[in-house]
C-alpha cells in the first residue's frame, strides 16, 4: 500500500524543476482570529468632550480581514474603566485585543449597528449615537471607551464572539473644576528657506530676491499648509510663534517675484501666486491683531547646533544677535496689524536644552527659554505636573512645555482614525493633568512640532477648540504664563551638555558649516567696502546666512550644504564682476616707458575705495614709479572700465615679471592678481654717447657748411678776386682761394651782362645745385 502511494508522488517530483524542488514552501500567513478578525477604524467622535444632555456619536468603518463570512453581527459601544492618572492613560495606550472586564460592557443594544453579513475583505461603514445619560458614566474623569464588533463565523457558528475592537478616550467633566488649568498653546508659522542671496533689479527700489523654487506658493495657496494654519489659528486662543523670514519671503512674492531658471536666467512667478501672497499677508495682519506674537530670530536658527558646534567660529554669535534684531523689525512690518511682539523667547528644537544652549540663547537677547518636560524632568517625589514657568539662574526663566500634549499630533494624521484618536488622547491627558490636584491652579504650555502638516494642523485645531470650552482649562497668552509664580518643588536644574539626546545631536549642523559661513562673511566684508550702495548686498547676503543655520535643515544635511555653497558661489560671482583685464606680455625699450592697466566693473553700481597696485618682481631691472611698486586710486562707474597708466624706469635689459593687483583702502587684496612679463631693453650710456657724438658731428658739419656759404656770399658782395680756372670775361672774378687776398681790378664795379653777372646773393662758380635754384626765387627777378 505504501509503495502504491509512493508511485504518483515520485511522478509528481519528476515533473518539478530543480529550483522548484529545492525551494521550501513559505508558510501561509496566519489568518486573523479572535478580536483581530475585523479591523475597526474610528473616523469621528463628537462632541469630543461631551456635557450632560449631549449625544455622543461615533462613526467608523469595518473590514473583514478573514476568509470567513461573518453573520448575525453588530457594532456596539462599550464604556471601560475610569483612568485616574496620566500614567494610567499611558498604560491603556499599550493595550491591544479585547480584554474582558477592562473593556466594559456594551451599552443598551438599542443603539447597536446591525450587520447581517460581512463577507471576506468586505468593508462597511457604521454610526453609533448614544445619549450621554445612557453611557452610565460615573465620577468625573477620563474613561476609556471601545467600539466592538460581535458576530458569528462559519467556523464557529454556534457562538457569538468579539471579532474586533478599537479604543479611545472620553473626557467627562460636565461642570468646571475647582481650579481650571491655564493653558497656552503655541501656534507656529514657520517654513523652510525658499530664497538664497541672489537678487535681480538695479534701480533704487527695484531689487527682488530670486526664489530657488515655487514650493512656498503651494503652502499659501487656498488649501495649502500655511493657508490652513492661518485660517484655523485666527479662530483659536493661541500665541503665534513666527519666523520673520516667512513674512519677508511672502512679502517678496507679493511684490512680483522671480524664479530661478536655466543657465542663470530668471522667469516671472505666476500672477496667481503673487495674488495669493498678497491675500495671505493681509489675512495674517488681521489674524494677529490683538494677539500675543513671539518673533523668533530671523530664519529660526538652530540654537543647539550653534551652541555645540558654532560658538568657537568667529561672527557666529554676532550673527545670531543681529538675527534677533532683524526679526523684531520684520514682524512689526506686517501690514494692517496691531501687534504685541516679543523677541525675548528662545525655542530650541524639540525643547531640548543644556547649559550651553541656554548660554547661546541669552547671548542673543533671550530671557525666556521654551523647553520641554522630558528635558527638564520633575523629581519622582512630585505627584503632579507643576506650572510651566520657573527660574533657572542668571535671570533666565524656563517655560516648560508638556511633553505628552506637545507631541500628541506628531506622526501621520492623514487618516481620520489617527486624527480622531490623537484628539481624544490630547483631551484626556489635559483633563487628567488638571485633576491631579484640583486645589492648585497651574499653567500648562503646549508647543507642537514646528511645521505641522495640514492634517496635523486640522487635528490640533479640533483639540484646541474642544479645550477652550473652559470646564477644566482656560486659555492664556504666553507672556502671562511666563509671569506666573514658579512652583518651589519644580525642577530648576538645567541638564549638562552630555545629557543632550543623541538622536538630536546626529541632526546638528557640523562645525564645518559655521566655518564655511564665516569665510563667506569675510568675503562679504571685503566686497562691501568697494560698493557705493553696500546695503544692496549686505542685506540679502546677511539674511541668506541667517537662513543657512535654520532649524529646518535638520535631517537635510546635503541640502543644507548645497545652500551654503550656492550662497558663497553667488558672492564670488559678484566679486569677479570688478576685475583687472588680463594683459599679454609686453616689450619696453628706452630708459622710461608707460604700462597701462585696465579695471572693469560689470556691477549695477559704482565701485570705489579701490586702488590698483603694480609691482615689479625685479625693481633693479624695472622700477615702477619711484620703487618696486606703485598704487593708483580709482572709482569705476557701473558697467564701465577705467585704465590707469604707470610710469616705469628701465635700468637693465631682460624679462621682468610684473603683477597687477586690486587692493582696498585698508590694503587688503581684492580679487585675483594679473601677472604678465615685460621684456625690458635699456639704451646704455655708451650707446647714448655714441649717438650723442654722431649728432654732434652732424651739427658741426652743418655749421661749417653754413659758415662757408655765408663767407662766400659776403666776398661776392664786396668784389673779391676771382681765381677760378677757365675763361673769364673782363672783370669777372671767382672766389678767391682761402687765405689769399686778391685786390680787385678797376673793372670790378663795371656793369656786367646778365649772363656774366648772376643775381645778388647767388654763389658764383660751378655750384649750380638745387639749393641755388630755390634761393634764386627769393632774389632779384631775371629776365631772359
């Protein structure tokens, strides 16, 4: 029998490929059973904090995760145990699956949602509406409630089971507590950096920043993140926390912005985005009027990164103080706003502090540091949450935010379930905090994540609206919270630097980032000295360097490095716009010569406070001016060039390397030098003597000729004897030989024929050269 059974098995194995035969079978996923058979999603619970007489409505969906059809089922609401403390809520958060007793009994079945049949993978919606009086709630406090799904499966048709359950919290405080908590909720308006240092426009009032991308438009357009943050926040009692860079950037967009394009060109931003920026900015002014506003230092700098990695780099702390001052003036410039702006608050990332962070914050002018209760934790002996404000030394007040409330809306809130559960947990923790000691009125501060998503903002707003009902919590501005009396039992000891969380330290900007910015600042300091309008460069670059240390760069190290590089590269490109024109090698001869050097200014403003310095590397051969080098001050108009000429003296023959360099008034080199070779050829003293001797001989020869002619002319005019050979007529005498005195004959004064008697002033004899012909034109006219 065994052999017979083996035959078909062997036949099957024969048809398997080697890969199929060697691959082990993967175990099938276990089918969900028990209370995990059906997935329950809670999509809504209203009201979030019911009062007597209300009806609690819970909505959601069911999904059969099993392969079995479920019949005779229903959805019911269960009221669980009263949770008497915040830690009890924490424990309840960790429960999963149905637990008899802890999950309580179903409320009256008349409120059930009936489900006749739920097939595998089938999804169905439900809604439960139960009057508060039928929930049979007891004492005031926080109750865990559950939504369960009970039914029968095809595998166990004879027994009804709990096939699914989802829990949440119901805060029950129908009447005000004896001492309501004073709750401050921070509402942050912060974004990332969208512009660098590049600007366009050359007129007095025509200078706009160039946007690196159009991401900000997505945030402020209707339905965008910042649009929702603004529209939700204006109806809430919150303290606004604003990065002034966001205000400035939106204002730039409203003025008609430019987007970076290809090949360094820019394109106009869409008009709809410009209009959206104008609307958002106007709405911001109206929303903030009459409310407390905290203006962060410009760009929301990462205080922990500065404290741990930047303090030893020059200019870092000075830049931080400047960012604080700019932040205040920028926030006060919001149109149509009557603001109460505070700039003495520091908000380190996640509220994590140590002594170095506090020191950096105070150096920038802060007197209050917003921290978190997991950073400034309370002693175990303290059985309640103390008030937020407390002194930590040096005149500094720590504003301790509540960790559970501040982190309630982190993580994805994209599903209705996650948002509903987060809201109910937030309200439950708030009520439990107040009920810790109802005889102590305490202050509570909620500082959520810096840049909530739209879904997170919606959930936060829902929770804050429910909290503002006033039965256990009253709204209070941050400034008032900071002034409250500190609890003497609260912890005031700032943690050591070593206690800073390692997970946060890994995200910090490195020291190299601050060194790079310091180098850029030095370059900017040098560049601005030559500008007629330095403010047109100082402002955009200064703000860009503030953005370069923003908290928003955490977790984006590569993008942060690229941003810093782009800022530096743009500065270098501007510096190169004022430059020396390169020169080719030159040849100079003679004892002295002139070397021209040309400076070009391609900026949109005049360049001044510059000098051109020309230096000879061999002054014994080629001297510039009176020494090895000489300087000339220059001022070059926008878009123009200017040439400076230097006098040189050549003392010896041979090539000389010459360097031209622009320098500032304080003798700091500006830009790159221009080097060229000069082949100097000197005319020596011996050559000069020879040339001078030759010239002298020519002069003497000319003088001798001139003297001889004058003498001949004089002799002709006084009748001197003619001893020239050849036939002569009567009385026709030629010039006498030199040194011979020939008496004139009686016929010397006799009249002569024209042929015999040349005009007066002409030389007699055989010299009939061109000179005599030319001179005859000036004498007596001769008629032939």
